[in-house]
């Protein structure tokens, strides 16, 4: 589908959503919220169209058509913590990273899903991961990104390359979490990568997790 057709479809879905919202009985539940009724179908359609080739243009549609801020404390916290990922104070970054980790691994309901259906969320987290130097923060970012990629609708195309690069990290714990949280990123080279890693790995903890996921890879290939 051409971008022009995608834009037209989004406009129609939002228009239909606004009509439905006017007649919908209002409750405190997310499923009856303005975002869920007016924009959720449009967002789902955008996610279906999202890939490496269309990403830039669909990002623009997100920015122009889909609101970022709602009258919701948690939504405002997302924006605040996204900015805090860039803070020079390690304690502030740590708190922000833990916020996203908790959302990525929490119940897959309502607004949590909304966070990880937005391309900019992955952009914030990947940018933070590439720059972070604190070992614990790196581990928690890998868990947050890997968990969100595994559980939510948007399989942001840059995630596998970035997380796979941490399999070569000098710190064993970071290699350990990278093996675990790339488990759903079934790139065709995964088995070869893990086996090559296993041949040179010195950490007992990492060797054990490598053995487990190499066996899973072999089963997947049968």
C-alpha cells in the first residue's frame, strides 16, 4: 500500500473513531478512553504498515495524526521519563530505565501496550542504550527493550541489530542478558552466532544460558 493510501485510511479510521467516541458511554476504564476508541484502530493499522522502508514516512504520520499526550498521569510520566533517559545524573537515568523496564514486563494491558506501540519509545530506549556506560543500567535497558519487543505489537526493526551487538560485551552479565532477551529475535544467523560465542565464552553463567538457547534454536530449525 502506498503512503498516500495509508494516510487516507488513517484519516478515515480516526473519523470513524471520533463518531464512536461521541456515542460511547464514558467510564474510567482505558478501553473507553478517547485514545483507545478514537486512535487505537489507526495505530494498529500503522503498526501493520511499519517496516524499515516505510518507517520515516509512518513516523511523520504518527507525529501529525496521533496525539502524544493525554489527560493521564501515567502518559505524562512516559514523556518525563523519556527525557530523563538523557540526563547526565546516573540516578535520574536509573529511575527512568527502571520505569520503562517495569512497564515492559508489567501486565500487557491498556496504556502499557500504548507505550510500546509508539516508535519513538524504542528510539528513546535504543539511543539511551547506545550511550549508557553504567553496567546495571545497560542490563535493565536490554531487559526493557527485549521484553517490550517480545510482548508488544511493534517489532521495531532496529532492535535486533542493537541487542545482538551486546553479545560481545566485555561484561559477562550483559552478555548473559543479551542472550536471553534476543530469544524472540529469530534472525537466521542466530544459531551460528550463539555457537561461535559458546566456543570462546569463559563465564560459567553465560555458558549455561548459551547451552539452553542453542538447543532451543536447534529445535526451532527442525
